[in-house]
C-alpha cells in the first residue's frame, strides 16, 4: 500500500508529540480516521487555537491568554511574597494546599547543563526584574527536590540574596503520614538536621 | 492557578488520543507550548487536512485521498485474486513480502462481539459486493491469527463460499528461522496437521 500524503503527514506530525513513536503515531492516525474524526477535528482546532492565543504572563511567566494572568491580577494576594516554581503544574499543586497567598514566578523548566538548559532558558533575567520590583520581600524557592531542582534553587538563591532579598526554601522532612521505617535515610537525615522545637 | 481556556481545551483534546491519559495530555500540552510550537501548528494543520481529505477507497476500503486508491487502479495487478486484511498496516506488511500481486479489501477492524463490533462495522456488505464482481475468483483471508481474526476469517469464508467463490487462508506453521524448542505447542500441532510433501 502506498500511504496517501495527508495520512503520512498526520503520522509524522503525531510522532512529534512527546512519548509517541512511529508505531503509536500510526495507530493514533488510524484510530482517529476510523473511529473518532470528531476528536481529530477538535484537537486540530485546539492546537491551532492554543498556539495562537497562549503566551507567557508578562508578570509571572506562566501560560495565559491575557497579558497578565488572573493570579497576578488578584488584588487579594500578598505582593511581598514570590514563590518560584518549575512548572504550571507545580504552581497548581501549591495552590491546592491553600496555604500560600503570595504571587508566583514560573521558570518553565530547571537548570540542566547536561540537557543544554542554562539560565537564559528558565527566564532568570525576568525573575530578577520581577523579584527586585521593590514590593517583593521574600522569595520562596519551590523547585523540585531533585538534583536539578536543588541546583536551580541554589543558583537562584545566591543570585537573589546578592540583591538583598530574603530567600527561603520549602522545608524538607518526613512526609505527612510517613512511617520512619519506610522513609529513605537521606530524608530522615535532613529531617533530623532541620528538626524544630515541639 | 486557573488554567486558561485554550490550554484546558488543548489538554482535553489530547486526552482523546488512544493511550493518552490526563497526565500525559497535560505534559504534551506544556511541551508543545514551551518547546515545540511549530510541531503543534504542523499537527493542527495535518489533523484538519487529513480529516478533510481522507476517506475510504470505494473499491478496497482503505484510506485514500482519491476516489479509488492507487493500488486498486494498478493495471498490473491480478484482478482475480482478492486478499482480505484487517488494517492498512497488515496490507503494507503483505505488500512488503512482494509475493502477492492481487488486489485487497481492508476490513478496518475485525468481528468482536464483546466490543460491539459486528458485520456492519467491518463493511461486510461492501466486501460481498466487491468479491462477487464476476472478476474475483479466489479470496485469500489474511486476517490475524488471533481468536477474533480467526472468527472473522471463518465468518467471511462461509459467507463467500456460499456464493461460489474459492476461499483460502494464509498458511499456519513454524515461523521461518524458528527453532522447534521455542515455538509454542499450538503452532507445532498446526504445522504437523498441515504438513506438506517435501
């Protein structure tokens, strides 16, 4: 069988989605054509629509359709606190805890020299401009506790401390509901070092 | 964070791809927005284009952009042979063997009562019309050797034999390069029953 042009182009385009190989791409293309043409049209429009409308919030750098996102515009929030996260998903997780009422800055990544991701790729110049606006007093570093997230936090922390800002990091320790027997030694060691008066 | 409308719509639409759950859909959406907007636009256009242009070949039922696909239009092919396959991928596999020069009919599925896939969903009326065009003399059943594929082959075979057509099935046996020690008993049993003079 000679594949038709549009079908070949569709399979090629689906392959560029993260985690989709040639076999899955072909399966997806056949599935859409045979069983779910409506989903395919919806996805097509959603993609073009999203790429056309979504850009970075000029304040916190997250994805938004408006110039400054709703979170940044919220007058109820504490402008003296700025929480730095890696991704919009991380921001969402923190929002769900209902314990933080300050503003955010979304890096859209983490420093990762091995992957060629340097300070410019995580918008550090914009972060510095944002953090030194004269209103922000404390920056809470909430990057992940992976090696790369820790390195990113360290790098940003040093940079902001040099500009006279108070910098904090999410506490590390035993997870809520955690049993010591099943927690890794590194976490327990850190919890011991960071122990607090009861 | 409140997700913006277009972003939410994009993640929702990506979820409808087979094998993509909510987490993957969100990861894909962020990846496209952050790192590969060009791929997203390409995919968007490819989807709309494909849905707009691709339909079933009026002769063999495969996907094509023209009324009758190139394979069916090929005058070099033997019109007395019709090979029935489940999917365009199966047809491609047979084409690659370079051993078959007849025409095809693509079911776009298999009978599967448990999934609610009956004779109408695999275009059996069109297959009968195609096979009884007066030119086709032998129908080669090349559905998969799974339970559903075998059932489909049996059902189609009975139907076509009742209409006076010669019906054959791909041979079953030990795979080329196969060692008996590692071949399953069912395959060896079938190869023994179907043994041929050497």
